[in-house]
């Protein structure tokens, strides 16, 4: 079954870092970009950035520049997102999302979402 | 930075048709998508490139595009369609989401 499987919930103290992983199952990991999207409690979706798992090239939302790192390990078909200098308002569900495209075009869409990883930042 | 605007809430009676709008500058150039999110669940793609419907999405979901506005229409709305709906666009290799619209089926 095609899916992305995320790591489990995390509880962190302010100032710490968190690393969330996302394993691609049932498809060619290097063939699709991976996005990270977060959602604070009761709030909307917030895009954080993407990684090309094949090349390691990344693009981040300006808000997270300098605080987020995205990596990929093609040997285990896993993408990782690390957020540093955590604050209480970083408490959210973090989603890993696969990006697909219409064949032969540059039309993209995010078609496969993980179940989300809850990150709680609390002293 | 690029922004997408959606109405915070919309309501509809079962069996009726409802439309949710998403507006943004030159949105017609940005391959808008729509996601449905039910409480406690991950978002699900329901429309991409303004009008295309992924496999498994019911035909009652449709999308349209007109200049600066993308519209998601649900025909014959069912109780199970009650959810939050988010539009999304691509802007200079980044992703932008609208604020979301809560659809209530009364």
C-alpha cells in the first residue's frame, strides 16, 4: 500500500530541537518531492518547505529559514525534518506530504499525506 | 508574500449545492488545489489544477477557475462532506494555503 509513515509524538522543552521522520512505503522515494506542513491546534495549514529526496535540494518558507533543516536518506527511503530553538507556538501536528505531478507537465499537487506527528513544546 | 483568501464558514442544507471561493492575485496562473480535512484526520486532496479530481473523489466535487478566484463546488451535499476545506496555490516554488473554510451541513 502506498503511504508515508511518520514517527511518533514528541514532547520537547522550549529551546530544544525536534526531528520528525517520514518513511515512504510502496513507491519510489526518490521520484517525488516531500513537503512538510504543520497545523497548530484549531488553526489552519502552514507550509514549512520541501525537499527533493534525490538531490537533497530544499526550499523553505521564509518564516522557518535558519531554524528548519530537511534531509533525506535514500538508503532507508526516509525524509526528516528538524526544527530547532523550539517555542511554545511550535506545538502543532506536523505532516509529511508527497508531491506528485501531471506527467509531461510542470503541474504539481500534494496527493499523499502522512497521519501527522504531534509535537508538544512545554516547560 | 502571496496570500489566499477564503470565507471562514459556509453552510448548506443536505442535498443542496454549495460553493467555496478562494481568491488571490493572479490565482489563475498558480494551479490551485483543494483539500478536505475532517476533525482528527489528515487533509485529503479533492481537486488539483483547478478542476481535476483524483481517483476516489466523488463526482459531486468539482472545481473551477476564473481569473483571481478558484471555486470548489459540492453538488448534492451530504452530511459526510461537513469538514474544513483549504485551497492551496504554488507561488515561485513555494506553497501557500488559504485560511480554510468550515463547511457546515445543516
